[in-house]
C-alpha cells in the first residue's frame, strides 16, 4: 500500500508523518523474490502455535451455561477476569512490588503491547518532546516516535553494551544546560532478552538509571517493555522490574508486556500495569477513542488458558524449541565462516533474536549493497541502523530465529554467510 504524491487529499501533520513501516518494506522486497528466507520478522513459528489448546478453550467457552458474554463487547479497560489473573501472575513475579489497592485495577488490556506503547506516548508527548531510549531499541517503537514527531536520545552504553551511567549523567546534564530537560517526557527500555539485542538489563543497570535521574530530580514516567520476559530458554532472568526496585518507586511506572508472543501472536492481546492512576486514566480515555476495548473473545481465551494452566504448559513446550532454533542459527552462522569474516555476536538466554555486529566499515543498511546482495542470495534480515535514533551505526544486523524451522534456519545462515564472506 503506497501513497502517491498525486493524492488530492490534504493530510494532517500526523498523517504526513505516517510512513510505510520498514518491516512492511522488507516483507515486500522479500515477496518480490519468492524463494527468500526471512530472518527479519519477529514472528513465532507457525508449527508452535497452540491450535489444540485454543480448540479446547473455544469448546469450553461455548459449552458454558449462561449467555455467551465473551462474544459481546467487553469493557474499555479490559476483561476483569483477565486483569485479575494477570495481576496474580505479576504478583508472583514481582513479590517486592508493594502497591496500594487492587492490582487488577492498575492494569489496562490492550490490542497487543504495541497499543500500550502508543497510548503511553499519545498521552505523554507532544511533537518535539524527547523520549530517552535504550540502544539498540525496538525499531517499531522508534518508528512510532518518528510518526508522532517525538525526538529520541539514546541512553549511553559501554563497548560491551551495558548502560553507561556516568555518560548518562553527562547526557542529562547536557539536556539541562541546553534547556531541553523539560522536554524529556519519558524513558523507555526493553529489559528482558531484548528486541533486538537479546540482552537483559541487570538490577544494577536499572538502578543506575534511576539514580542518575533522581540526582537531577527528573522523575519522568518510565516504560519498561517486558515483551520477552517469559520467553527464556532455561531459567527466568533474575532481574527485578521497575515495579519491584525501590530506586524506581518515586517514578510513575508503566510495566507492559504481551500475552501474544508467548502464546499465539494472532490473538494480539497485551497489557500494561501503571502505578499512576491519572496516567492510567488518560491512557484508558485515549483507548476509548481508539477502539473502546480490545477483542473480548481473545481476552476470554487468554483468561481461560492462563487459569487452567494451558498457557504455562504451552510455554514449557515452546522454550526448548526456541533454544534449539537459536542454537541452530548460531551454529549455521559460525559454520558459514562469519567469525572469520569479522562478525561478532552473543548467544542470548531467551527471546527470538541474534544481534550481529559486522566489521566496522561494512554497511548493512536498508539501501546498502550488502542488503541487496542478501536479498539476491535469498535471505532477509533487519538492518541494525533501524534500531537506533540519529547517528546510527551501520554495521549491525538483527536476525530472528522465530519463524523458520531448523532446516531452513541452517539454509538461511548459509546464504547470509555466503554474502558476508564476499564482503569481507
Ligand atoms: C519489544 C517489543 N515490544 C512490543 C511488541 C509488540 O508486541 P504485541 O503488540 O504483539 O504484543 C513487540 C513485538 O515484536 C516487541 O518486540
């Protein structure tokens, strides 16, 4: 779908900024070459989707005595039973999170966690405002910020990718000196098995960020995106979220996650827990303008599988499959000579991605010869440049092992390696 310059429609500033998402561009580039193998999309593997669990649940729901309320509109904030069961899970995950009042009341159910991100930005930021983001960061979120006219500043990191708190302090001081600090409206990070880096933030790193902000009395809203928290391979990541870390307690916090990635992406249900009741209310009002409630039937399915244990049984089956696929992609890349060609990456302990660093002078960008050569060879990836704001380094690539089965992952790795060797 493309907008031509000959359109007779006058678009708003928001409409003018709405651009074709890069992931859609990548997919259409791939469709032009039908044999292309995609390491680009962060989808889950069709073979792992829980058809049997969903069939059982739909049967169970339809045999329920009484009215089929689950096929009726639900509430704007989200199905009460689903919010309760999510609250119970969060309480187990974050025992240190002390809160007042009913936890389920602090939760908003959204159309995927993507909508939670949009709602937060819609009610916090005006065009020209600034959001501090991790680096690398979730590129669809970065594109959303561009679409809303919001600027980003990257949270500085050390050479090994950890948050550099001293540099963060300097960045905040520069923002204060230039008078821009008052435009900094929020801070965002993906903290567990991140998209794209696969890294998790430690308590020390999260605390250091809170301390730098606190030292400057910048108690801005924080968005912690925990989309991949449950997709660990062997054991959960030990770090505590901003909900449970005392250093973050003076901050308005929005902890968001998804029920779709770990179960069935097609159900597209996410949620956010907000510690600030007015912020939550504003997001709920805005959601009323979007859709006045996410698909109620999908919420009923998720409530049922969370309650009866099918969600956790499915996750238990899923984890070793993704661990294996990660190992297969890693091995395929190693065998195809990528290390010798100067590429580096770490093996993550969860999530769906390998984050590759190419030699310094190799451009992997969307318009690069390397990217074109990959498509010609029959493999696509997400260019790392998309995962940074301004001054993006051009020598990174995000490879997802989510979609392809192991055999195809090996083939895709071999194609990627062939191109990497040619460019070394
Ligand atoms: C870091 C991150 N956050 C949020 C989302 C949105 O997920 P969904 O809207 O399907 O819940 C994604 C999807 O890829 C993601 O990677």
